[in-house]
C-alpha cells in the first residue's frame, strides 16, 4: 500500500477528472449525436469505478480476495427496487441510508462468517454467499424472479417540496455519480492513511505479526468488509437507478469476476487504479463488441495478457513507468519462458514507492 | 508526454468503437436495423437462427425496405440481463438505429423494455416469451412476432384432457419463463377438470433429472407436462426415455422442449407430443416455399426461431412498403406495423391491440425424427392482455 | 418416502456423486499440489464432452473416440500449463482466478467457433444400451452403472497411486508443504506439468464418459464448475479422500434436497458448504 504517490499520479487523476467533468462541453463536438449516449456510458463507468474501488479496500488493501462482491452490488439494487413505492419517487434522504443499512447488516453477518477463512477458502465462501443470494433472488416470488424488476421512478432529492436535484435528468445523474466517485476516492484515501488503514496494511503484510502485537485483526477485517460492502451497495443502487432496472445477474459470480478484472486491470491497492480499470474494461468491451461477435476471445486474451504482462495494472505504469532500459530487457517472450517471472512480492502488491524520475 | 499519448489512444479507442454507423438520419440513407440477439453463450444458436430468418426475408425482397437499402448493426446481447439496458441504449442512442430487433431471453427483454419505454424506440421482439411484454408492460412502440409462454402451453391443457389424461405432473426449471409456461397448461387443464398432482421446479439451469424422474415414477400420473429448452430439453427427453417412464406415462411438452434439437434427441423423442405455433412439416405452400428457400440459403432445416426472424423481416418489409420507406413519422410507422397481416409459414398471422401475434397453435407428434402436425390445437389464439392499456 | 423410492434415490445420489468426484478430482489435485485455482476447470469438462461427440461421429465408435480424445486433453493441459500458468505459481490467488477467468472466455468462444451453438448428444454405446428394472415403471440404464463402476475404479486407482507410490508420497508432501518438496530436490517443474495435465485429462475424461448421459451444449461447463468448487472446498483442498466424500455428500444432498426441501433445492449445496466451513474452516478432510 502506498501512502504517498508520485506527484504525477495526482496530476493525471486531476486532469482526467476535469476532462470527465467538462464532458458536456466537449462531448457534443467530439461525438456529435452520440454524445448523449457517451455520457450515459460514462455514467455507467463511474458507477463501476465506485464498485471497483470498494473492492480495492478488500482485495488491494486488506488482501482478502472476494469472488462474491456482486452480492452487495445486487443487494443495493434490489433494496432500492423493493423499497421504492410503486407510483411515486422515493426520497433519496431515506433511500440511500436504507440501502447502506441493509448492506451493512448483510456485510456484518456474511463478514462474521467468512472472515474466519483465509486464502482460497475466503474466495470460495464469498462465492458461496454470493450464489446463495443469487438463487434466492432468482427464485423468490417477491423479487420478480429471473426476469428482474422495474423501478418506475428514480428517487428524488427534495427539500420542503422543492426539487433540488432531478435525478431523472441524465446530466444531473452524471454529476451525482461523478461526485460519488470523488467522495468515495477521498474517503478511501483518508481511510488508508488513518490509523485504521495502517493496521489493515499491517494485516496485509503479516497478519500473525499484527495479532502478536495485540491487534484484534478479525475485528479490523470485519469493519473493512462492512465498509467495502456498503460502498458496493451504493454503486449497485446507482446502477439500478440509472435505468430503473434490477436483475439477478447483477448478483452472479460473473459480475464479481468482472469487477475483479477491473481492479487488476487498473492496479489494485492504489485506490485510483480501479477507477482507471473500470473505464478501461468498459472501453475495451465496447470496442471489441463492435469489432466482432467473437469478442469474448479478444476480451479473454486481453485479460490473460494483463495478468501476465501488467500485474500491477495501469496504475503500476503510472506510479512506476518502465524505463527505456527495462523495456529493452523485457521482450514479450520473457513471460513465456519458465522461471523468470516477476518476483512474487512485487507482483502481489506494489512495493516501495518508485524512484522519482528526473 | 506520456499522458498525452495515453489520452489520444483512449480517444481513438472510443472513436473506433463508435465510428461505425453514421449520425444523420435522412431518408436516402440505409434503414438501420439494430439486432440485439445472443451471438455467444448458451443461446447463440437461437440468435443465429433468428438472424438468418430475418436476413432471408429481407434478401428475398431485394435487400431493401421501402426502397431503402438496409444496414444491420449486430450487438451481442450475451443473454445477460444486467447489460441489457446499456446495450439497448447503445443501439438506440449510440448507433441511432431505426428499429431494434431482440431479444431471445426474457430477462434481457425486461431490461430492453425499460429503455424502449424511455426512448420510444420501435422494438420488435422475435422470441422472448414473457407475458408482460404484451400485457402489463405493453407499449405502442413494442411489437412481438413470436409467442408468449402462455400462448404455446395453454392449448395443451385441453389436448391432455381430451386424450383422457386426468392426473398430471408438471415439471420445469425454477425460472420465470418455465413457471409462466407451466401456468398456462395448468390453467387450461384444471379448467377442463383435470388434476395437477404435483408441480416440480428444478433449479435453473440444472440438467440432472434422475431424482425428479424417480419422483414422477412414484407419483404415477397419467401424463407429464414439461417445459425445458436447449440442452435441458434434450437431456430431459433422453433421460425420460432411458428411465423407462416413457413406456407407461405419456410425455407432453411445450414445443420448445424439442424444437431445433430433434437430431440431438434422436429416438428418445418418438411419440412425444408438443404444442407450438409452428412445425417445419406444416403442409402449406407458404411453408414449403420458406423451408426450400431457407435450406437453399443456409443448408439447414429452419426451426421456430428462424420463422420468428423471418416474420419479423416480413413485417418490416410490409410496414416500410406502406410508409414508403419514411421512418420520420413514428406514429404512422407504428400504425402500419399494427395493421400488418402475414401469410406466414406458420399460418395466418395478425396482431392484437397489445401487438401480440394472433396465431394457430399446432399439436405436433415426433415421428421418425420429425415434428408431424397432428392438428391445430387452438385456432387463431389470442393471449390475455387485460392489463395492457395504451 | 417408501423404501423402494428411497433406494432409487440413494442410487441416483450415489451415481451423481461419483461423477462429481471424477470431475472434481482433477480440480483438487491441481489445487492441492500446485496451489492453482483453475476456474477454467468446467471448460475442460465441456471440451471433453465435445471432443468425444466430434470423434464418435468421425471414428464411428464411442470407445475409439475416448481413446483418441484423451491424448488431446493431455496436450491441452500441457499447453495451458506451459504457456500461462508457469508464471503464476508464486503469485497471489487473485491472478490465477483472473487468468483462468480469461481462459473460460477464450475456451467457450473457441468451442462456439469450432462446434457451433447447437445442442448435441452422443448415443449410449451399444454394449451398455440395456436397462434393469428398478420398480414397476422405472428403469436404470446399464450405462449409468458402467459410469459408476468407472468412477469407483478410478477413485481406487487415484487412492492407490497416492497411498502406495513414490509419486503419491511426493503429491501428499506437496499438498502439505510445497517448499519442502522443492527442497528435497524433486523437479517441481516437471511434477507440476504432470499434475496439471493429469488433472485436466481426468476432468475431460469425466466429460467424455458423461457425454452419453447428458446433452452437449455451450456453457455446459459453467454450471458444473461451481458445484465442483463446493465439493473440493467441503472435502478439504488437495485431499482426494475429501473430494470423494464431498462429492458423495453433495450428490446425496442435491438428490434428496430436491425431493424433501424443493424450495431450497438451488441453495442447498451452498448452505452445506457454509455450514461445513463454519465448523471446519479448512474442510472436512484437511
């Protein structure tokens, strides 16, 4: 876990955020009639970025690989769907806290059970709980079953009868999602630099040492699990709001796999990496789908190459750009030869801050 | 420097994805058909058959719709409902298609309908059989050229009773489509006075049927009514035959149990009775011509899905003819589409006020590896659409 | 539930469990020895089934098809291990999950390109096409009995290899402590390649002998994958004995669960897994 980034990370992220934020200004010029659709797509990427970031807390920072994170994403979507009144918009003032509360309770229960397991068993138990909710939602008569459920109105933001934010307006919704990502990012950065974050970092490095030092590591992991789940549920709520639709496939393990992919593509443990990863993943899929109906092959190959060649993701490239010398050394073939893989420690998590480039 | 390169690459990447398809919508431009069908995964065969049928219909009319050339924009629906709204939106808002054709999967249909409702895009459903699409959720801009689960199973209820079956076990997957299908059969069968001994729901998409077959054996019903499709249909029919139940208990099913899969089912299918709105053996001039043309074009026997695609194409051909290729007046286009009557390979086809096909449902028996038509189980069947107000 | 019905279901649960064991055995070997999570395991099962479908029609014999398909499966395992997994052994599970997730996409799509999206089947071989009468209206295919026999025999062979051969000692040692095996001067590279190929071949073989009992369709591997993981985790990762009893337990639970508690049928295996891990966080036989 890095506590200080090279300055260029901050600069790049600020510039990218600004570019996204002023999309309404340049979008129409670049995309013409497709500008509205691009903004919608970007809104979706922002939502996925929030989702991927929430998982980074668990995977990148605490070191717990979850293959069931879609559970909370879907839970957010379904809580919104089921709690929304049928004929009028729900107030976001109580909808968002309700979603968070439900997710927090679920994360507490699930977390209490899964935190006891480690490594591969953690992967499998999270997967099991994700699948349980998936099947429950798929077969229950109250959730609309496999066909999913419509949410006819978006929650509104009103104060004393005056509509402050009209979330039905795509532009407003876009900025709400952007704000959520920025707030989420700042929160996670603050959290990782706090005392709590230091302990989590210590657990990632060596849980036994932290235990020996007297930390109740289980409690710390559980709290991280809950925070992560709550953030994911907010992303799920936004996703359900965007089109007014919730479906069990949002809960399935494929969704969990995809968000893990965004995380690794962007670079885990960096908080900002998953944001880039979510954008990159969606842009790749968008492009491949237009190229060929055999797009899964391209997607699969990209995933494989990313794992083999870019284990630290896009963020790794930014934090520690490959110098000319190292580029010359690493012919692609090197990765196919046995016994010369990147050192484990370096690959698993970003090591010490990179030397600044002159 | 590095970031500039990155951003340029990013922009060109987005550009490449979106560059396909123009922006303007003048009437001398091609008509854009957005196909949102599964081209990968479990349902890929259905997506391909529908596309074949659709392209065949339009090709037989000079590859034109109302005097304009046709451009197909194919997007893999992945049969993934959670991606359905964004995929639909991409076709409508991103590619600016004139018509959206899709999907196969009912969950995807739900997601598409949401965007169809928000955008008003004209959508023709060439398969997905969820009842709500032309009932509770009906919309002026949404049409269906296929069936509803209820429509294909309801006629079997009377057939089963008339054949002397009084006590029946129903079995399907525990998912929306299966449950809707079974409900249609159970409604008709109990209306006639029959008794449903048990309704068995199998976890979706499991194809491990042995324990359910033992259950059926011990219940000793007069007949079994089932809905499974694809690999599940093949497995169930084969397992049913291998368990010997077929010798003592008649197997009834929705036509989807065996449609498109006769070769894979093989001998196990002989004697199975199903109801569906089409059979490839229908002895009408329209069907003979269609089967011949389809075989000439693709070398395969067409199935129900191909006919649904074909009728979608025919519907577009006629409607675009009626409006002279002008897609700018949507109300006129919708009126033209609603008034279509087709001399389809499946028989006469008209559309109800909720834009659902009014069609014959045939009783078919598998003999010598073919769906032979035993008779019309229900003529010009209209589906209930009381909940539709538009 | 009368006795006859109960016995029939016992037989069904046993047969399903034994097949599950065969599919899961490769997974647990690869897990235990190599520490690799192979999400593409279900795809190997699918490929086995498709291979035998393809070759049965080419060669005209189911048995010849199996003989011809096994080397193909072994070769596939070899290629995947050498090309992709080699760099992953020392990395976090996360990378293995993702790489094999990518492999699923590639293999599923390759299946569609080679064999198309249609559903296929393989006829039950002539030799075992007979049936025995279980109850007055229920029969049981000889081929199902044959499959049970094959699974039991293979379970025996695997058990014997692990208990009584030098390779088995290495495998057992490797499951407990991989570094120690390396320290003993055993060529871990070759061992890993061997194990992975055998694991893939076992799974593909399960797909092959299951082919006449099931329908061969795109995505058939995806649904079996998660069930296999549940089996392996319940039994304890790397334990062949655990995989065996885990598979029988899951086979029985699915068979009886669907009859006794139909409303929970789809969730029952996950409930069992969660319960087992609560009591024994490392599985029953770890």
